[in-house]
């Protein structure tokens, strides 16, 4: 299997080093341009984020599908904000409208309730259990040719059926989380398990837990995706100079400055706590993993970085491939130019070397 690369698009040109992520406008020209840049660079898909205040991610995917040929869309979706029946129908419809095979549902359980969305469940285990039921119903709706009833702790459905199935019979589902129950849900409901860019020992630990859950429930092990930022320089000196400038820009962004009343404090999920714990152990890990960018933003997501020359970053990514990672989510701090550079210097080389290693091990 070829290594998959996933980028990320936002409704406006934004990164942690500049501007505000949520605005009241859509920059359609930028969206088209950035999606096409990913397609030309060789990315398989782009992630479209989701939040209670952001534009609808599925609608953005439908728009971008009209302006690209092969690029896929990994659509962040929060379980239980919609009914599972509506979500199954919406994704199946979108799959047809985009030509089939270009959609992935990326389930985001979230670390807190979202009262503005009508979500008031605060207990983490209950939230994960609800996600499991929600994805279970969606998978059944896509696969079942006959109406069925479902009686769960969170959902009660009678005579559920959707005639319009996804083009290939099923839409892939990716899922993330670092709590013990997350591995169970991943092997039961998902095709891909998503991790953030931890040190190699931490990634191995999580993959081992995923494999153990798969064995426990007699399920196949999902593919594994790793999300990490890439900071490239022609030389190591230039790469680290750029990294320090990026860190300074993040620290100067009011959005991430301490005690900013416009940014309410949010609890940390297990994944964020793992990143912060690694940051406390040191700024640098393994070949090129750098933690200060995560620490500067509270480790809210894919915020660690690999820093170095293209050769250093390629080898660093391949270290994760050797652990079993088959997909990478890479987005840059300079969105357009980094997308182009990843396509020029990183993506083809990683795929080629991973293919060679697979042949040698066969």
C-alpha cells in the first residue's frame, strides 16, 4: 500500500502564526487555489476541520470537489450533533456528488460538551460510548439492504434504512483518541486510527494498544495515521532558524497569549496531555521532533513539528512508517508555500523509499 498524505484546508488563509481562524467570510478563491495546490503536490486528501462556529465542512468538500479532479476530502464530523440516519444519508449523497471514493468521515468525539450544539454530555466515557453507537448505526445503514431496529443506551431507532448507499458500498471512517476506550471504538467502527506527532516510543505504545484491542475483539487492525507539522530548510541551520521564527510568531499571536479573555480556557484531552508531558521531558526528541510549537498553543491538536532538511524529515517520517504508520497528515505554517514544498521534496521520496522497504521485507 502506498503511503497516504493528507493536507488541510481552512475557509481562509490561516495558521497559528497569523490571523484569526474563525471569520465571518469564506475566501472562495483561496479555498480553490489551496485545494488545487494539494492535488498538484500529490496529496491524497485534505482534512476539513469542524467546530461549533466554523462553516460546514461537508459543504466545503462539495464545493472543492467541483474544482478538483482526484483530491479526496477527510471531513471532520462530530457524532450526535446530527442524527446518525441524517449523517449516513448526507455522506452517501456527498459521495455520489463528488464522484465516489473521495470522501472519508473523520469522527471527532471532542473533549467537552458543546452546549451551543445541544450537546450536554460531559462524562468522557459516556461521550465515547455514544460515538460508538453513532458510528455503529451509520455503518449498518450503509451496509444493510433491509430496514432494521436499533436499541442502544443513547439511540433508539425503528425501521431504519437508506436506499442510496455510498458508491463503493461504504465510506471509510477515521477516528482518533488516546483514552483506552478509544482503541476499542477504533477497531470496531473505523478503517483508520489517527495519532498526533508524539516521540517514537509514544507512537509505538499507542499502536501496540490498538493491536491489542483488535486481538481482543477479533477485528482487523485499522490503518494508522500520524499528524505532524513539517518545517523544512535547505540546511539544518536554516530549518532551525525558520522554526524559531515560527515559534516567535505563534507566541506573538494574541490568540495564544496567556490570560487572553477572548480565548476561554478549555480542558485538555488525553492526547494533549501526552504531548505536553513529552514537551516537559525535552524540546527535541528522536531525529527531528520538536515540541515547543505544541507547548505554545496548549497542544490542542497536530501542533508538534519535524524540523530539518528534506532528507532529515524524510528519514523521520520513515521512522514512523517502520512502526506501522501508513498515512501522514501534514500542514504547514505557511499554507500555500509549504504545500508546494511538501510535494516537491517530501511526498514522492517517502513513498518511494517506503515501497523499497516493503519489497525488502516481503
